[in-house]
C-alpha cells in the first residue's frame, strides 16, 4: 500500500483542523489540562458537538448514520484530535461501535449506534476481575437466566471510565456447564441499573479507574451481544479493534518534539544536549519507533477497509506504542533529573508531559491485553509459529 495521504485525505485533514480551530476554546483546553483523563462538562459538551457535525461516525457505513468514509480517514480524524487530547468517546467509538456494527442484531444497532453518534452514550469495559486479567476465560462473574432477564453478580476491576460512562460492556459467565472459553457472554446495560456500585481506584499517575460491584443486576436478555456462549469471540474482535487504534503516534510525536526542543534548550559543557552525538543517536531511535508505529496504524486501517480485522498487526501496534512510553528511562537519561519533574513544577520540561509518560507506562503495558500475550498473538497468528 501507499502510505502517503491522497489529496482528498489531505483536504479532509484540513477540514478537521479548521473545525478544531473554530470550536476548541481556551476554556476547553484549560479544562483538558486540569482534568487529565476524566472528561469534564466542557469536554462532554464538545463530544456532543462532534456528534452534531457528524464527526463521530467518519468511517461508519452510511446505513448506520456514518459518513461512509475510509478507515484511513477515520484514523486521520482520531489522530488530529489526539494532538489536542480531545475526548471523542475513545473506546466507545474505536472499539465497541465497530464490534456492534459487525456482530449486533439490527435491533441493537438501531438502539445503540444513533446514540453513540450523537455523543449521548459512552461505554466502559467490564472485563478484568480480581482473579482474571490476561486469562479472561477465568472470570467468575455470573449471569443467571431468570425468565426474559439475566441476573448478573460479580466484581470487575480497572474499569476505566465507569465513573462517567452511561453503559457497561460486560463479560460474564452465562453457561456454567460449558468449557471455559465457550461459557461466556457479553452484555451491554446502563450503569444506573439497580445493584451496580462503583468505587474509585487511582493509578500512580493520578488517573482514576474503578472497581465495579454487581449484586443481582437485572439485565434483559435482549442486551446480550451475539448468542449465549459467544462472548469470548465477541471480546476478541473488540480487543482487536481497540488495539488497532491504540497507536497514538501523533501524541507520541508531540512528546518527541517536546523532548527535542528540551535538548536544544538545555546546555551541558557549553553545548546544547542536541549537539551531543550520543543524544542524537537516542533521539533517532525514538523517532524511528514513532514512524514504525505510524505505518502500522495506517496498515491496520487499510486492512479494515479491505474487510479484515487486524489481529497480529493490532497487537504489534499495541506493543510498539506502549514500549515507546516504557522507553522513558532513555528519555530520563537524556534529560537527567529535570525529566522527572511533574507538571506542577514550573521547571518541568514540556510542562511535565515526559514525566507523565513515564508514570503511565506500566499501565499501558497491560491495558488492552498484556504485552506478553500480544507477542504470543504475533507469533501464532502473524508468523504461523506453534503454541509454546
């Protein structure tokens, strides 16, 4: 494939930039900087504005209210917003909506997709449990059939976004007599359903995630995505889409540009760090990784346009993106003690973004699937190697 954007795609990117220049207010920028990863009221208002202008369904089929554009153009849209840390529904748009289009019933599509497009419906992921992380087939949250409903009981942890999402996309064991991988089902239901309790968990970077307790939560059977026992296949597809859009190369590129600027401003032995050959070598290595990630992102988008779901490619993208943040020790070696200063310090390089990327690195290594699991996927599905 040709990785260069066509004139039409370049024009589309300029349309997005024009929209952001017109509507991204100073007040919203300040709220984004202050609130971190939790969208505030202005961010939610802006999400609805994106919906009103049709931006949330750039690559969706027209029959479901989308613009019918390519996934390349949808990727362009995501990465332009990532440059400004703008909240655009994230996993609801990049992962779950794509899975709903593929697997949901027509009734479910007409129920959820229009509300997602309007920015009214945001969904969090209820996968991980205290005793089941990478091995999701080991979950014990159960969904017991009672008439036309299911009663769901269990606990989820690291449920990012549960404190502001409207709905939960939850994996539960509905067929206890079936083999581990074949007894799971996915449900989507409102988080204000009686029996749901949400408590905060904070990471060392200060990001809020959550633990969610479910006590006899009554969910209609019509809220099950797919058929009973098909949940493992459903979340495998959702995770592939999630990883395919995790490679935020524009955001990493912005961090890299900030790092280069710092190297030009900080002097040692009468010369800027940027003039040091060893520093330049490390900067080049970081830049090469960003370019590799950019090409992987575009290839994954192209594969979706061809009717395929990227699997090994999406896993490679996820590993590379999280590894770039995990490469923060290299960035720390370049900047020394200044690189550890957080955004509260007036002396922090790049307003603390580089320290922030170091603090978030451990979470990125297992969010969306542990990197060790991703390497297994790359080996088996991408390279055809046998299971270890």
